[in-house]
């Protein structure tokens, strides 16, 4: 009978141990599910942030390309303005040089006339 009581005590202890282990396993299982849910939440947040960053990057790229196109257009406009102004300046310089050459020719002609008159006057004064 004593042996039976000992066996029953052991069985009770074992049953309590199994019950305790079962509760621990359930608690561990719940903790694992909670951890898995937390990880899934983190993954979802990461996906959302990644999508938001992709959209922002795409928007920034688009704006950068538009800004670059605007700068290129402005450079072309400035180049055209510079080319036109350079052309006008060259035409003005060319015209001015042509005018100065004509004035020089006219002055030289007038000086030749003055020189001829001086020679004639000198020839009349001097025998």
C-alpha cells in the first residue's frame, strides 16, 4: 500500500509537472505568436516606408529631370541671345570701321588738295 501511495504521489507530481509544462508550452507558443505578429507588423511598416520612399524618390527624380530640362532650355535661350548680341556687335564694329575708313580716305583726299594748293601758292610766291 505504501508503494502504491508512493507511486500515486509520483503520478500526481508527474501530472502536475506535465500540466505545468503544458502551460509553459502554451505560454511559449503564445509568446512566439506575439513575436511573429510583431515581426509581421515591422515588415508591413518597412514595406509601407519603402513604398513611400520609392514614391518620394520617383517624385524627386521627376522634378530633377524637369529642372534639368528647364536649365538646358534657359542655357539655349541665353546662347541664342549671346549669339544675336555678338552678331549685332560685330555688325556695328564692321560698320564703324567702314565709316572710319571712308572718313580717312576723305581726309587724305582733302589733305592732298591742301598740299596741292600749298605747292601752287609756294610756286607763285617763289620764282
